[in-house]
């Protein structure tokens, strides 16, 4: 059995809603690094996939490094 997780993209409706929130926030408060990153996440499939892979690889490195996180 393969234990590797596969990337499944978010539904377009949710991505569009998040992008609208970013645009509304930016219009109200101005540009910021956080909003810019979220907009890039919303606009690029490859960015979302790379971000997902990064998070999972960090989790795997912690798990296999002998420092498995357990919530207390």
C-alpha cells in the first residue's frame, strides 16, 4: 500500500472566494506581503501545489527525524 499523499486542488469556487477576500482587504487596508502571497496562491495552481508539497515535506522531515510532534 502506498502511504504517499496526493495533492488535490481546492475547488475553484473556494479559491475565487478567497481571492475576493484578498482583493477586498487590499482595497480597504492597502497592499501587504501577506495579501500578495495569498493572491499568488489563489492565482497559481503550481504555487498551491508547491506550497502543499513544502508543508508535507516539512512534516515528514520532523516525523522521520525522531522529533514526531504529538499534541498535548
